[in-house]
């Protein structure tokens, strides 16, 4: 389902980009695309931290939780 949603957003973004380029507002799609790529990169980085549960914790916090 996530992949279908991504494809739909990509198609909608392409149509909106073409429309904006026709209106001489071509910089707006670049800004939106850069925000989208930033969001995707941020979620990928945080995805690596989430499953282990210990990423971001200090060594002292792990010792307290173990004892």
C-alpha cells in the first residue's frame, strides 16, 4: 500500500510540476522535491534506530536498565 501511495504522489507531483512550469513557477517543484527527499532520508535514518531500541541511549542508561 505504501508503494502505491508513493507512486500516486509521484504522478501527482509530476502533473503539478508541469503545470507550475507552464506558469513560469519552476522553482516551486524543486523546493517540494527537495523537501520530499529530505523526508525520505530522515525516515530511512530513523528506521535503523527504531528496531534495536538502544540507539541514542547512553551507556549509563543501558546499565541502569539491565540491573
